[in-house]
């Protein structure tokens, strides 16, 4: 069977995007923004200004942790009077920037989002929007009432890969989409890092794992499907990371560095962090666990005394490590989503889109189009980001494209440049809340009443 490989990014589409961007930035005004939360995501979004000083600059930061605050301020040459330990001090001042990027912990999104919207700042808000329906609705309403641009960090919408899938679906090449199957393999050590030992391990301190990790994916499915979701069901649990599943060989050890199987355990913190830094790796996830310069000594101390050194079977985690969501959309279309902790690949989504005239098989990088009307000539597309040279090449370039779109939207006062605005994000978040309700109640939940309550443009 003949298989035609097409690389449109290298030929037409990417060149068109570059040309349009080059023309746009000639008249794009310079944008100033403030970063609230100088952690991992805050530093990612700050990289845009660092790499594109002619388009944007960071003028202030708020971060409670001294090391992260001072490191960020030094990197971006911020004056001392614009370096804050608490974001509330910033809103006491007259507005002194065009926009704000909010990357606080999930549970703390609501406060700064409302305060800066009421102050007239345009906002890029890391996902999830907030951790309750009420707070999500309040943020969307505040953005609308204050006429500010709000973009939420659903970076998956912005990648060339997603945009190519969306283009094919909307063109009708596979007919009417009837079913989407989508899987997010979180990765065995990633899940243990973030959702067993880390910041998202407990719902009371963050939110449930479907929202924290996979609101991206539910939002993506809604975006590709193109019609509203009508009802959902869901199943899942904390199935493995419990004391009952602790290997007998580990004995009574509560920390990996005290454990007799620290070199062979699949979830050993020694392997995940200390062995990595010994090889010179100081990026994610190693840099997350320390509040100082990264070296063998600081990482060892973190594993001896901090949360990331705990046995993965002896933590206080309570969020699902395995969950499926089934969705029905208008017109009888269906979708299924699986979030699974136990995978070799880390966040490399796999998707199949079934249409009445063809199907798409998507592996996170390549898209294979099979047309029922031309079965001898399937096509393969490999859309590539032109900006992988940027340090913001994470999420398939989505980080870069989101930031580029957000700053352009602010510069031209054009919300249409945002793919993940308040209405779109609120709608997909409501599906996530409904799915979690369905899981807890072991029931099918209609999303019609829920979305009807909140989605008022």
C-alpha cells in the first residue's frame, strides 16, 4: 500500500504562519507583563520575554519563596521595588503593566485572577482555571465585566499538531466525526513525582487528578469534536499507590534512601532524582524538589527531609491514578478518554478520530489520514513547530504558541487570537467537573443543565 508523507509545516503552512507573524510583529506594540508565581510554569512563560525583548518585557514578579523570587528577579533584571513576596501588594499599586501571568498553585488561582481582572490587567492563567465551578464562573464573569482578555493555559490547542488535526476534521475529509478515542499516558515516574509525592497528591491541597492533569485533554477533545457535550460517565480510583501494595522487600522503610530496594524499585526517589543529578541533569523534575542551587548535596537533603524522598507507597496521596471518561456529544457522537499513571511514555498522547468517510491515527507527532474513498493512498502529516529552537518548545511548541498568541491579542486588543478564552475554558472545565461527579456517584451525569447555568456569553 502506498503511503504519501506530507510535511506541510516545512512547505506551506508553517511558512504562511511565519510570514503572517513577521508582518504582524512589524506593527505589534511592546507588551509589559507581571509574573505571579515563579515556579516551573511561571519561568516557562517568562522565557518568551527573555527570548523576544523587542515584543515583551517582564516588569515585576510575586513569589513567596525567597530563592525562586530572587533567582527570577536577577534573571530578568527586575528593580527591587518590583519584586514582591505577595501578589496582593501589587494590586494595591496603580496599574503599571499591560498583562499578568498567573501560575500560582491551582487552589490559589481565584484570588489573583479576580483581583487583576478588576484592576484591568489582561490575564494569562495557567490551567486549571480554578478548582470549583463557582470560582471558574466567577473568573470568566470578571474577565467579561472588566473587558480584559483572558487566556487559559490549554497549550495543547495551540500546537501545529493540533491545528493540523483540527484543519483536517473541519475540512470534512473524514466526513462527520462520530467517535474520538484519546489516551494520556502520564508516565510511571511523572505520576509518582506530581500526584503521589508532589503538589497535586491531595485533593484538599490542589484538586482531583482529572482536573489537575487532564483538563487539557477533555478540553482538547471538545475542541476537536466541535459540538457541545451532553452527558458523561466516569470510572477510576486510587488503585495502586497505597500501603497495601508496598513491596514486602521494602520492609518498614518510609523513605527511599533508607530502603533496601532503593536501586531496584520502579518508583525509587533515588533513581528519579539523585541518579539524574549525578549525571548532570538539573531540569525537570529535579529542579522542582529543591529551593536552592541544584547539586548532589541539596538533592540528597531534599530526599532525606522533604516530601519527594518518601516511599511512593507511604504517602498521604488520595487522587486517582487510573481514570476513564465516556462522553456523548450532540448528534450522538461519542468520545472516550483514559488517564493512566502506569506507562512508559510520558504525556505522549495517542488519539484516533473516526469519521463517516475516514479516520485519523495520531501519535503526538504524526497524523495518519485514511480516506475510505481512496483506501490505497493514506497520507501522513508531520506538522513541526518552527520554534523548537526556543526553550519554550515544551508541549509540542504549545507553550510558545500560547504566549505568542496571548501577547498579540493584548497588543492588538483582539481576543479572537485566543483559542482558550474564558467561554471555551469554562465549558470544557464543566465537563471535567461533571465527569468527576459521575465517578463519585457511579452515575451518568447530564452536562446540559450544568453548562446552561454558567455559559452565558
